[in-house]
C-alpha cells in the first residue's frame, strides 16, 4: 500500500516536472540552491567503534516570495533572504532601477 502511494506521488511529480508546473527551490536573483551536507550526531563515548554517525542531508535555501510593482504590472519573485538586504535588490524595489530580464525567468533544475 505504501509503495503504491509513493509510486503514484512520483508519477504525479514527474508529470508536473515535464509540464513545467513545479518550480525549483532556486533563488531567481542569485541562483542559490540546496547544499549537500552531513547530519552529525554527537556521541559521548570514547572508543573508535562508537564514533559519531554521519548521515547525508540537504540544506535548503531560505526562500521568500516577493511581489514587485512595475510599470507593466506586478511581478512575483522567489528570492533568498540574503538578497533582500542587498543594495542592488533594494534599488529595484524602490524603482530606481528596472527589473532585470534575467530575474523574470522561472528557475528549473533542467531535467
């Protein structure tokens, strides 16, 4: 039963990816994406055979959804939180600079 639900979920996700509906967890301004890391559990034992186990994990990007008003309408961007403080992004938000066309491209993993 569980395997059937996982297979169905994978099938639906692959269809959405093929149609371009699912948007990747990538910042539209900087291109930041998930980072591979290790989850290390600290164990307080002394021998080598009891060393701390390490599991693979991913560190996701802290993405925020931002709406910008332009002369053509409202633009929705998914942006990393670190970008919100940058001077270039703030100039675009204030209207001192136009929105670059590279920011308007929806990110994908290129599958």
